[in-house]
């Protein structure tokens, strides 16, 4: 069993008491409305230089959360959107991913990714598309291990001016449980 003993050191007001992150296990599910404040707090921790998202943000883009079994708290989230192109093809756009610093390195981002691929696959998407920063070793490792193709580099692709690498994965060949 994995155990992360570090205490969360959050400085901003939260909608729930600041918990200890323990990670013997976690589950992934759609964001329940009462945990939106926790997700916002994680967003600020992961992206301190990005602007505060507008009110509907975490529901306008569907959000999946990883919840530690005990104590009950959000340890990560990821977002996505279903897109339809001019040719009538559906793709799943993989938006933001954020894992609490104390919970990193335990497969939370991987589980959040697999859940979004599962949803895209079940919705008939032909491709999954996403972007990450060139220096983001963990996200690059995850995308590459799932056989995403590196497609294009963009300058200043992110709100704080970070560059981005655009990746794609054909879901025609995707098998559940990769
Ligand atoms: C990027 C981030 C989401 C990764 O979350 P995580 O839960 O630690 O990732 P996981 O434990 O699922 O590991 C994912 C992969 O990265 C690898 N990895 C994890 N930490 C790593 C590190 N420090 N160095 C190198 N590789 C690492 C893992 O081995 C795994 O590889 P695999 O899929 O081949 O097994 C997390 O670091 C984070 O929230 N960062 C800040 C926000 C951010 O950068 N978001 C992504 C923007 S696109």
C-alpha cells in the first residue's frame, strides 16, 4: 500500500478543511458540484500564473476527479471536451490535468487520462488530442507510454506564455486498459 505522509500546505481559503493526503487508494469519478471549490484550489496550486477560470469553467469542460479513499479528499482532476470537426469526426480534447504535489508519482494522472480515453472511446471519438509543455517530463512520459504521436510545437501556447507540444492518439486502435 502506498502512503503519502506529507501534509498539504495550502494557503488559500478552501471549501473543505485542509486534509492530509493519504493515498492507499483512490477512485476516479465525475466532479460532484460540492467539490468544485477543491478543484479550483488545486488549479491555483498547479497553475499559479494562470488566470482564475470563469464561474462555469469546471462544468463547461467536463471534469473528472481522483478522490483519495481516506481521508476523503480530491487529489487530482482532469478536464476534457468532445469536439466535432467539419468532416463529422468526433475527437476528445484533453484539457487541463492537475495532481496535488503530495500525491504525484502514484499513477493519479495516468488514471485520469485512462478515464478520459475511456469516455472518448465510448462516445465514438476517433482521436484524443492534447498539449503539454516541453519541460513537463511526467506528462510527456505518460503521453508517450500511451503511444500518443507528437504532432506540432506551438510558441506561447499557454496563458503564462509557456510553449506547448501538441499530441494526438488514434482511438481506432486504442484498447481499453492500455
Ligand atoms: C504532470 C502531472 C499531472 C503528473 O501527475 P502524476 O500523478 O504525478 O503522474 P503519474 O504518477 O500518473 O505518472 C505519469 C507518468 O509520468 C512518469 N513520472 C511521474 N513523475 C515523474 C517525474 N518526476 N519524472 C519523470 N517521470 C515521471 C510516471 O512514471 C508515469 O509514466 P508511465 O505512464 O510511463 O508509467 C503532475 O505532475 C502535475 O499536476 N503537474 C502540475 C500541472 C501540470 O503540469 N499539468 C499538466 C499540464 S499538460
